[in-house]
C-alpha cells in the first residue's frame, strides 16, 4: 500500500513547497502556505482510466472529418443582442465560459436572465447555486419578472459528484454554476474555494462540457486587486473569460471579453441596471458621450476600437498648478505609465511646462482604454486644459504619438470614420499617412498631421 506524504501549497497561486514558508516566493502572499497531505492515486479524479467506461475514452478523429460542416455545432443565441455580439454571434455548444466581477455588480442577475432567455427559447437549463437557496433565487426571479415554466431548473448543491448525478438524469443543454468557488470534490482534501478544489471542480465541469456537449457558465469571485480568485490555470482552462467592469454603485455595467476561443477578444457590451434587471444599451458611443460639455477646456473626443466595434469616448484632462513639491499624475481608464510618456513628449518636443502642473486624466463612462490611438486625444486635451481653450465639439482626434512627437497610423480607419460620420462629427484630425489611401464619408473632413504639434495647432486653431 502506497504511503501518504506531506507537502505545502500556497492557497493564493497553487505553488508547492517541500517545507513551510511564511511568504510564498511565487506570488508574494503572506501566510498563504498550508500543509497538504498527498493521497496515493485511486479511482477518483486523478485515477487515470479507472472508473471510466471504455466508451468514454476519446478516440482520434481525422482533421478533414472534424472540419466538415455537419460536425461543426451552430451557435445558440442567448436572447441578448449585446451578449451575442461580444461572444462572436452566440454561445458555442459544449463550451466553458467564466464570468468574473466585483461583489454586487450583477453577475448572478445576468446569469439568471441569460438562463431564463435560453429556457424561454426551448432549451433545458440547470441553474446551480452554492450560495443561495432555491427560495432566494425564486425571490430574485419574481423581482425580475422571470417565469420559464419547467425548462429552467434550480439546484442548491455544492458537491460535484451530486451535481454530476443530477446532470446525468436531467440531461440539460446549459448549466450555470454560481459560483465555482463554492463547489467541492468529495474525494479531495481542502475546503471549497481552495486552489485544489477550484482546479478539480473546474476540470470536472470541463469534462462534462466536452463529453456531453453541455454549455457551462461558471461564475467566479475576484480578489482585492480585481483578478479572479483561485488558480491561474482556471482562466487557461475555460474557452471564454468575461469580466464585469465599472462600479457597483453606478447604473451602467461594462462586460468585456478578455479571452474567446471562438471569436475576437476585448469586445465590450454595456448594460444598465434597472429594477427589472440588466438591460442592454444598444447605442454605446452615444452613452459614453452623454453629458459631454461641448465648450469645456480639456475635453477631447477619441475613437477607439474595442474588438471589432468602434467607440467614441470623451477624454477629459485637467491641468492645474501644483501645490506640493512633486506634481501629481492621476489617470482613470488610461495607463498611468503611458500618461507619463505623453507628458515627457509634450515637455521635450513642444516645450510645455507640465513639470510644475498637476495632471488628471479621465475617460468618461468608466471605460478603460488600452489602444495607443487615443494618445493624440489625450495630448490635445492636456494642451487644451493648460491653455484654458476649448476644442471644437465636432472634432475627433486619432493617432498614436511616437517618442519623437510624430503621429503614427492607426488600424481600421474606415470603420472609425463611418462611426464618426454616423454620430454627426464633422472633422477628423489623424496622421497624414492616411490621406492618400482613405476616402472619407460624405460630410466628414480629414485633417492630416505629421506631428503632435501640428495636431495641437489645428485642434486649438492656433
């Protein structure tokens, strides 16, 4: 009989150590290393082929047969246009999706609404809750006005083996797990939510999804720094990762796709939290520009690409003389290190005195902009606030700013121009490299600039 042995595991990142340490050398967490007894392999989760029927063992399939049209599953609509758009046209049967977000931001509400829409379309859905009773879920359903008859089944259970038996008898097409941190495998040591339990529970749901063609939605908790709790392998294991962005105190929620094996990434959908639940916002660009002060210095409109979707957002800049020894640099929705580079370029190439000024940059609406095409808008907004001179409200700025102060080309300019023209903007200030290969839409004027200084002069009409 094989003997058990002891090793030590970090509950934050899953790293192993031969002896106890106070601080994990892998992730830097303190007091997160706990003792773990390793059991000999058996017929459980790690028992290889033991306990599996011969028919369940995977067999190789020729690639030509796998790409045949009759073997490719069709996407299933979730009943929400925004949800289908960010997923690439719908949910792929047999896929594993992970939804993360801060507490109270609307994860359970979104999943219950999605499950209800799928059930209303005739799909059999099982909603697994490890944190709430079926009565509590029923209370939320009544508040949201959800009634799906017998197609939407509720289950309050945390044991994975028990859930597996229910799935075998019910045979649903969709499964919602709220949340993965509450599910445990009985044959494995550790409390629910530990690294080992989350890893093995997720692996079990992945096997169910691939073997039975079951689409599984996993709801995950997040840590203080906003990342998903549990092992990092959880994000690698699933097919799609969705993140809720924004503050739970605001009415609007931004759902971003950070991983998608069946579509593009960084797609976003905007939802509004109302009494009847999360309602999708179709005109996203109009939402981000709502309430814009058209004659305010420091306000500049930029067009950024979120996945395949162009978005017009307002970059707000505030420049004021510093009252301390060191000037402040604060940014919301824009990379702080990128802001430092832009300020250095403005000082070096345009001789502007930002070293003695406090600088604040914000993208209105809670959107986080990662694309370098927003650099020109941020820089022009900073110059506008410094000179206390407002920009033309009908102007949109595009362009990546290089270290020499030049404006560099951006991708998919035709798509951006079409969105600007649709929303009624009249002038686009962009890199001059686009002038010889782009035909602007009717009523839209393109002003090409070689350098950032030229763009600032045209925007501020100097």
